[in-house]
C-alpha cells in the first residue's frame, strides 16, 4: 500500500503540491494525470525518495521494490535478451553461483530457489516482453549498441517489466513506442501482478489499463475510481455542481448587499440590515471555478485543388539501391484523413518522405498537383529548433518581410501568447515547442499535412484541441501516431504498411488491435527456453540428502505458515495499520506459495529415490 499523508512540496519557489492525502492499495493500477508542469514527474521523485518533502510523509511497506525506467539506457555490447535477463538480479546471481557451487546442500538450495522464482521460464518471459515491444528473435540477439536511443528506451522498459517490481512507476512510456507497442503495453499492464503508477496523456491507455485516476490539479491530489472516461465524467459533474453553487451564492450575496445598501440608514430596518451584514460575513466566498482552458490550434486554409492531389502507380521507394516499399498503387484526395498503421521499421517514415518529396521514386510513377504544398511535422523537428532563438525569430526567418505585429498574430493563432513569443525556445516546455513546430510546418497553408507523432509533448487537453483543429482543416492529413484516440478521432481511412507494401486496411482499429495482440500476445514460437545447468548424475546417498533437505524445508515453511495463521487470528489484528496488515497478508501468500512448491519438490525427490530402488 502507498500512503501519501498531508504532503507539501515546493520547487524553485513554486508550490507544486499542497497538503494532499491519498491512499493507494496494493495491486491497483493508477493513471496519474494533470496539465503539463503540474508536478506529476515530481511526485514520482518524491515517492522514490529522490527529493525531500516540505511537509507530510509518504509511507511504503519496508522491503517494497520500486522500479521505473533507468535514466541510463543500455548501450553496450550485450545482447538485448541478456540485458533484460540481467534485470532479475537474484536469478542472475544464483545462476552464476550454480556454475561454481560444490556443496550438495547449497546446490540443492540454489535450484530450489531457482524453481521458486520460476527461473526455468525466465528467457521465455524476457523474449515475450521484447517481442511485444517490437523485437523479433534475431533482434533480441543483437547488441544494444546497434540501436538508436528510442529503441534502447524500449529495451529499458522491457527490463523493468521483466524484473516485476512491487511498485512499477512509468512516466509517459508510450512516447517512445509506436502504436503497435502501445497496444501491447496496455494489455500487458492489465495483467501485471503488482501496483502500477503511470503518468500518461494517452486516453486509450488510461481507459484500458487503469482502474483509478490520480488527478494533480491546483496543487491538490484527488483519487477517482474508474478509468479516464469515468474520471472526466465525474469531474465534469463536480465542476458543474460547483458552478451552480457559486452562481446561487453570488445571487444570494447580491440580494443581501442590495437590501443592506437600501435600508442601512433607516431606523425601522436597521436591525434587519445588521442581521444581514452578519449573515453575509458568515457566508464566506466560494473560490472561483478554474476550468481547463487550453489555447486552440489554427491551421490556415489552402485553396482547393482538383483531385487527386497525389497518385502513385506501381511506385517503389527506398534508400540508395535498397528498395523499402514497392508496388504502390494509391491516391490521395484533399479531403482524405489517413492513418498509417504498421510497426516501426516497416517503412511508414519512408512513405511519408515520398509524399513530402523528400525521397524520389526508384521505379514506377508519382503524380502530384503542380500547386501542391505539403506541410511535414516529425518529432525530431521539435528537437531541431534553435534553442537560443525566440518563436518570433523563428517565424521572422521564414517571413522576413512580415511586420512584427503580423508575426505575433500568427503565433497567437497557434496558441502562443505574448509571454511566450519573446522567450528563448530553450526555456519553453515540450508542448510549447511542439506548437511552434506545428506552426512552422503549416505556415504555407499546405494542402496536405503529414503528422509523424505530433502528440508526444501535448497534454490531453492540447490533444483534444489538435483534434478540433484537424476537424476544421480543409486539406488532407496523413497521420502516424501511437495515440489510439487521436487515430480513431482523426482518421477515416487506415493504410497498413507491412512487408514492403502499403495497402488500405478495410477493418477498424478494434480489429487491428485484436490482430496485433494475437500476433504479439505470447512469446515467439521459435524461441528456446534456457536450459538450467543441472548437477551431474548423483548417487543414491545424494538423493537421500536431497529428500532430507526438501523435507526440512517443508517443515520450516509449515512452521512459518502456522505462526502467520496465529498472528492473523489475533483479536484486533485487522484494526491495526493498513500497511502492516498488507505486509502480513503478502507474507502469508508468499509462504503458502513457497510451501506448495517445496512439497512438490519433496515429492519429486522421493520419486527419484524410489526409482533408484
């Protein structure tokens, strides 16, 4: 159980959390939401003990393992599967000791513990997780150094999932996953056996993977039961109720103040006026309702072109002499909204570059309207902004003849207010940088916008504003995104990029999700389970020793379980601290499970001894 008790925290003079109390029971899946900059990542640092609270305390049961994605992602010569397997420190140490141990009793203990932690299935479990995140069998044997930073982040995610900490803390994990990886992760988290806390702006993930929402808003933490949609409905109803209460109170206050002003000076009404003055003082004032206003996106409208704006006939495209995509027979009209599906590495970015004239056809034909303008937004463009320039300077470089007032108007239309436009880009938030990049990509009023992961730095409200802008936009949209909600709300056509082809996908996103989970849901068929190195053939005497050791272990575990039963049967046991109760219950489950395994091993040892006569 995680108990957050009356905590407050200030960072660089700004209070992020003020007198907040929340209790999260063990095993729950909790989504943490709030506007960018509210302090969600800070909360993780406080839970991990990296930063010190101003006030209050965070209670976590002793011995609880807290895990998250390491800041230092793996980058050495070790294979991906080796890195993930090494995340289970206990298994790694036991396997190493098994190579050198000579004492029969210790060897027996080692293999008994390896059996307890299901070490025999470790490689299969690790391979299954890597497979789900997009690494096939061949990929898993390659060194980490072969992969870019984004792919190594996936390996780091696989490692922490494999290690199964008691508290799994994930901060925007889908930002470095593709749509297919995000779908797999949401399914995995629903089956995760321990507590999960996940910071995310991905509504689909929050709707399918969590059972509670922890909202950080106006320095307060509030826990809601249900998924994200339930949270939104509950909070909206609460806000509507507060608005009604505020309106009613304001009307009462206005009426009382009017009476006081009219009759304060009249002797006959003086008593009633004084009474109302006192009542007005007692009434107090409800705080003003602060809504989730977010600046809109506005994309300039292009003139209409004759259809199609792009046509591909038996086209192929790739790099140097290597063809990535072939036999492309497709057309795009100005009213199309197309989402590209397919795992990373299949060629979605290659196809987008072909449409944007950043790659030319290697074979076949590409026809495009002579007046066609294409806007291209890719995540790397956000990182390529000049950190020492202001947004005004970025736009001025593109429009050197425009007056400063016109440039400010452009920036304001893109949701960048006067406080931001003169700030150096290096001091802007990720969401503000994304807005600037989108403004740059659409400044020429393109007939086609290509959006490659546009939401990585946008909070949920900004994502909704982006959907609204794309709905109003009169050009074509090609979308690549891991955000399922964005795909479902924006796209009216789906194209699947797979096996060197780009073809219309005639089913919907639910069907695609089911197909993907059936492909990635389990471990790859060709994987081989790691063979545990067994001790050499043992004598009958060694088998008797093994039986005796197993019997002794069973006896000890039975004694431990009996003591725990007595402890938990004590009067008033369940009136104690929730954290202590949870600890004893967890210990009881562990001992009971261990006893069952020990009894199975004991019986197996007896059968071996009997088989030897």
